[in-house]
């Protein structure tokens, strides 16, 4: 499994080759931080660290302070749970399903061989999985 640094590099490399995206405008020295921190002190520390990285011109911080034990789940929490759930469901080919989470909404996209593999019973998600019958 790739770490975040490798994933970030891979995404930027792919953006360079995508004609519909102005990759130069994305890699313009502006860093966006998101997620959550367990304290305001940790949030400010992350922002200050990002400001001191060579080449960073500005930092946009969408870090939310969430005290531990509040029971709320971030999009990152939901993403991890969705990935784990697909891996747990042995009848669903998790490597063929892509997960996107935005403001609590989960989108599953991909294709499976059978209807029972299309994540039955899940509510509150946009399910774009198509069923392509298995050919013998």
C-alpha cells in the first residue's frame, strides 16, 4: 500500500498529462490542509509547519478541531470504514470498486459480475456500480 507522499506524487504526475486540467494552476505553491485535529494547538502547529516548507506561498486550512470522543466521523473516517467494509465483504471484488466521500456522502463506482456483489443493503450513498454479467 502506498503512503500519502507517494500518492500525492502520483496524482500530480497524472495531472501533468491530463489535457482537461491546468496542472500549473494546481501546483502553484498554495497548500490546502484538511481533515481534523484533536486540539486547536495541533491545528495551528500543522498550519505553521506547512507555512515553513520551501516553495509554499500560501496555506488554506480547512482543518476542523474535533475533540476526541465526540462521536462524529470525518470523510476520512468514512473512507477508511468503506475500504475496510469492502475488504471484509469477501463476495465483493473490492479492487474493482472506487470510493469517493464528500461531506458524508459515499459514492461507489466500478463494475461487478453479479447483482449480489453491488453492495446490497447500503443506504445513503450514491451507488454507480454497474453489473456486467460474467461471460463463460
